[in-house]
């Protein structure tokens, strides 16, 4: 595929105005929705083949969330496209002020491997709703899903409108050499930096959905049984390969042992006594990452788990006790089913632990202490999170999702996603009469006095 020519064809198509009308956008989203229904079975099979995701997990965490975002955008598209009235300042009266959302043009969406359907199609939905042409780049680490998405999109849309570019580093490099009007990237911090560097060449605006070490805090007032169940769910979803998975646990020592016991029970409840034999437990994406995660476990104090099967690339749910901020497992985002545990007694101790790391993509707090909740939300910066749960804050189109600092820039979902892929023009429509003379030459003292009074 000639990537340069593809980008040029998309730009030429966008300039025809074919993507701009409400009906064109609505029709495209409806067509994508019908294709999702048709290809749902094939997508689930591909997810199982590439990541060993169970059908229920694929439905819940990939297909259903994608469909929900699509439905939400279709319901609200007309309202989002309408001009938004704004107050007119006294200096501009008489006039009408409003903003108009316009698409950027040709957008590049680069998706990761961990949620290869959701994180490819949700940004696409937002970009199409905003009226853009789109080139999708799925991850080469999930080739079966990539091929199904390419077939689905190719069946629905002409390539000058929406196209899929498959492949690995070579294709990524060629794509980032092109001039896009917007780049949306989800992936690692290291690749995110590269994307930002390449975008700077053309001053292309970007959204970076990255990651980091997202903490999960359990204080002494928490409901331990509920915390254990929801932490285990959040950590084991996709075998820990989730950008907003609880990366490490910070627990009050008074409840640590009870929490350990409850978490071990929940692991058995969800995956059985031998998780590596479960047909519904996802695997690590490849041998490179399997070896990396197993290396982070080596030499640590294991509460449960600690073993893996290199043939199936599955790693048992693992809890590590006695880790320090200097432990290897605390030096990088884990991206696997391993949960290291630190302890804190005071808010000052907790603050020192949290501030040791860059701003995370997510933060989770289990507490029944309202003052603790207020303290955390006021004092610490993070992309988003939950009180007394994990993961679920991203499963809504009503709120934006994104990082801050090293965990990313920009956000999407719902109207926030529409705005991300839109430039909002500010317009003042000035009426012909009266045409006040104060702004025109020659300037006089009385004009100056009127201007200063009006502009206060």
C-alpha cells in the first residue's frame, strides 16, 4: 500500500465536503454499527486467537463498550453539531456570538494491542462523528484482529474516506512521515514521545493515551471483602494488560492480611484453584512480554501465584509483599497480572509514595472516610479513577477519558471525543446598526472615556 498516496487521496476527498453534513456522518456511523453486528462473531474469535480472551470478556470489555459509544454518538450528534450560543460582551453589542465545530480533516488513529477492537474503533467513531477522514493503524501484535478490522472497514467504506493500514514498525514509520491534521495515539510512553516528536514537524495536534503506574489505595476503613473483589477484577481483566489496571497496591497494615486472604479467595472464585488451566483466562500477548513480567516477579516475596506457563503464555495471578520503591517491579508499568503491595500508616507516608511516580492514568481509593476521599482528590493529579471500585470510570460516554502529564494528553469518549477531533471556531456576527464611532480614528478623550467604561 502506498501510504503517501492514500493520505493524499483522503485529503482530496475531505476537501470535497462529502464528510461534513449531518446525514453523511450519521449514515457512516450507522453503517459501522451494522458492520459491527455482522462481524461480532469474527471479532470475538480473533480476540480469543490473539489474546485468549473469553467470549464474555470480549463482549463486555470490547464489543459492548464500542457499541455503546456508537449509539451514544449517534443519539447526540445533531446537538453537538449545532452552533453553541455564547454571551456577547458589552463592547460588541449589538451582535450574536457563537462557536462552530469543524473537523480537522484527515486523522490518523494508532491503536494498541491490549484492547485491539475497543481502542481502534472508539476513536474512529469520535473522528467520524466530527466529520473527519480517518486512517486506522491496528497493532501488529494482534494480527488476527487487525485482519478482521481491515476486512470490516474495507467492506463498509471507500479507502479515501476510512482506511486501515496493517503492518508493524515500517508502516508506523511511513505513516508518521505524512502530514495529518490530527493524530490520536494509544500505547506506551516511549512510543508516545516518538509520535509527539514526529507530529511537531507539521505542528499537528495530538492526543496521547499512555499509561503509568496507577495506584490502588486501601485504607483501614475500607470494606475489605468488596475491595478484594473489585481489585482482583480490575487487575485480572485482560490478564492485567489494561492501561488503567491497578498497577500497585498501597494498603494500611492494619487490614493488609485480611485483604490478602480475601483477594486469594476472589482469585479462586473467579478462575478456580488452578488459574493456568482456565479456558477463560487471557494470556500475555507474546513471549517477550511474558519473560519481562516473569522477570519482575523473580526474587520477590510471593503471597500467591508467582508461576507461569511459557507454552500458553499465561501467568498466574500474583501478589507480591515486602516490595520497596526500589524494587524492579516498581520501576515500570507492569502490564501483567502481578500486584506489588506497599503499606502506609499516615497520609504523609501515602503522599510520599504517590509523589514518587509520574502522574498516573488512573487512581483508585477504597475507603469509607469522606475526608480521605476529599484529601486525595484535592492533593493528587491523575487522569481519572474510582472511589471504591476499579476500571469502570472509562466505561461511560458521559465523561471524558484521558491522562495527564506523563500518562497522556487530551481525552475522548462521547462529546469530549467529538470535541477532540473538532476545531471550534469562535464567531461574532455583528449587526450593521448602530455602528458606534468609538473604535474609529480620530481618537478623542470622550471616546477613550467611553471605551474604558465599556471594557471594565
